[in-house]
């Protein structure tokens, strides 16, 4: 697995191994003590229900996904250990339908209002983190892990761009910050964002890091600090995730095609991209205009 995914896979698979399920004779045994060849669809369903409960949950879905992945990848290497009468028992598990929580999002005005407040309170690193999430669609873990460095912002190799990395899928993105009109006029594309960057402190090589110069890391510390700051400064509930989801929603509100949106967000697949944009009133109105009037109405 990729370095980013390994800890979560290990955590889930360790929990699967520790789970005790009831055998045909009524006794219970650890899943990790069973032979792989003894895992049939019925056994896989018992394991799934041990995590999903009555209503289903995200952990149960991860168990199916991760175990199915393990089966596909390891069977070719160790065919003698796996069942031959079923391709992949995990693909036969019936999942329980669950009500998925829809993550919130914030608009441009809220992001920049938060950023200006953070700068005025001496927390410029939090301000620029919110802008990186909204404008350049960076995941919180990538921001905290230093995937946006100062030398990538109008650096020597690309003085008219900001270069960032997407930690999860190893994508590198070069976002133009300006372009030149035919008459020679330079048009700034992220003027508001660059004002925040200009006001942000340079604590280290990364655009976002602690006062000590150390990174926040790829965990939740940066997100927790932003949430805490937001809650005591009139932005209750504001999160980095909401800022990023707001940026993704703006792509759709502006009428970009899926291909254009993926170029900016660096999502590798359509399914990964589609889940982010929220069904806002503006999106519904623009879709209605295009349907009824044959134009975007922008």
C-alpha cells in the first residue's frame, strides 16, 4: 500500500485479527487464528457484522474494502493458502445501507474573513492553511505535513506559479498565479490569497508550520488548532475540511466541467472527485437556468 494508507490498513486489519466470532460448534475464536482457506462468504459476513452492527458504519465498510484488497493482492503470491472455490469471499458480503453524514462547507467570504481574523490575532499560519485548503484544494494532512513550501511559491523555476503536492495520491500541482493579456496587462488570479501569503509568518521551510519551525505533522493537530481558534473567534464549526469542500463546491458553482475540476483538484478518478461538491442553491439555480433558458446565466 502507499505510505499514506499503510497506518489505516494496519489498524483495521489488526482489529479484524483480534475480533472473536462464533464457530459452527458454538465456540468463539479469533479471526487471526483462522486459516485463510476457512474464510468463506458466511465467515466474511460474520466479521463484517462484528464491526458494522445493526445499522452499518464506515468501519464495517473499511473492513470489507481492506480485506477484499488484501485477498486480491496476496492470493497470486500465495495461491496455496487461499480458497479455490470462490474468487473473493469479501465481494459477496451484503452491506447494510447507512445514512452517510454530509460534510459541511464554507464559502469564499467565510474563508477570507477567518484568515483575516487569524492574521490580526497573530496566527497567520492558520490563515494561510485555510487559504491553501480553499483555493488550491489541499487536504489538511498534506498542509500539516509540509506539502506547500515557500520555495514553491513564486520560486526561481516558476515565478508566476505556486507549486504544491497532494500527499494522498502523490500528485504535483502547478497553479498559475497570473497571466498576461494580449495588450501586455498582467492579470492576478489569486490576489486575495497572495495578500494572505504576504502576511503569513515564515517560521520554516513550509508555508504552514509551528512557531518553532516544526511541521504540524500529518495527523489532526493542525485541524484541531484551527477548530479551536475558530470556535473562540466567532467561526464556530469552521474546519479545514469545510474550507476544502467549499473550494470544491465553488468549482461546480462556476460551471467548470468535471475534467477542468479534476485538473485543479488533482483527483485521479471521477468517483473520487464527484463526492465533494455540495448541492448549493446556486448550483441548482444555474442548472435550472441552463436547462430552461439554454444558458449558464453567469
